[in-house]
C-alpha cells in the first residue's frame, strides 16, 4: 500500500502569515518522510514539513478548516 497524505492542510498557527496549504511534493522514508506545502493565498510560499509534525493535531489539521476570527491574526488585535 502506498503512502498517500491529504492534499489540503490547515495550520493551527500561522506559518509565514498563512494558515491554509495544499500539498505540492512529498518524499523521504520512515521517520524522515516529509511533504512540501504551498500556501493557498500565495502559492510561491512553500514550507517543507516532516510527516511527524503533520500528525500533531496541535500543529496541523487535515483539510481546510474554518478559522474562528478570534484566532485569525493575533497581530491585528
């Protein structure tokens, strides 16, 4: 069976100012598996993330999740 990570991800905390990402690349083996994600609003912004980090629900959630306004941008408060 192949490794097939989700294509859409939501970061629990802004990464480069963005929260919604889509899968661009994937690679690695074992505990060094990684995915490269591109920000939905700025596809040129990419972030390589270890699979182990994506499995942490305090960091990432599979799919594009709604972000409550109170959590949208702490710098705007």
